[in-house]
C-alpha cells in the first residue's frame, strides 16, 4: 500500500496557497488582498515560505498518513 498523505497535503496546500487565488500577502494596495488573481515576486516568496513551513509541520511534526488501496 502506498502512503498518499504527503501527496494529498502538498496538493491541497499548493492550491490554497497559490498567490492571488484565494489570498495574497502582501497585496498590491493593502497588506492582505482576497481573490485578486494578481501576484508579485514578494508575494511568491512569502507564500513559498509559508508553504514550506506548513509542509514541514504537517509531514514531519504531525506525520499525516493516508493508505489507500
């Protein structure tokens, strides 16, 4: 059986933390903007650091596992 936990967590976090899709930190006009479908280099850097931190927490500290099949 394959462990699908890391794949599931990575895909969900990638979709939720895509800059400009749901939230953008920092935004173009305000610090936080919601659903503006725009991005910037700083926003990509901030979202990458947050993504890395959450991946480490969910996969290393909590140890999310999903066995299918």
